[in-house]
C-alpha cells in the first residue's frame, strides 16, 4: 500500500492511532516514554496471549500489570 493510499484510508485503527498520537504529543518526554512502553507491552501481551485470550490471562495472573 502506498503512503498516499494509507493516508486516504480512514479505518477505526487509523483513527485510533491518530488519537493516540495526539495524546502523546501533549505529554512531556518522560510521560511519553512510559506511555509508549505500556502501549507496546500491552500489544505484546495480547499478541502472545494464550488461546483463552488476553483478559483471561490477566484474571489468572499471567498477563500484563501496569506499574
């Protein structure tokens, strides 16, 4: 997909990413770094979650816990 086509595509994921980017721009460097760390960690945990799903892993003590 070309950059132009990607910009024209306005799906819910793109809009959510845009919203997150706007929020990050309002943060100082330290808060932005922590937010990015937690966002990446959540995405990793969801990607690696077992067949029962991410929320089930959280409830069983196997998932991500924000610090």
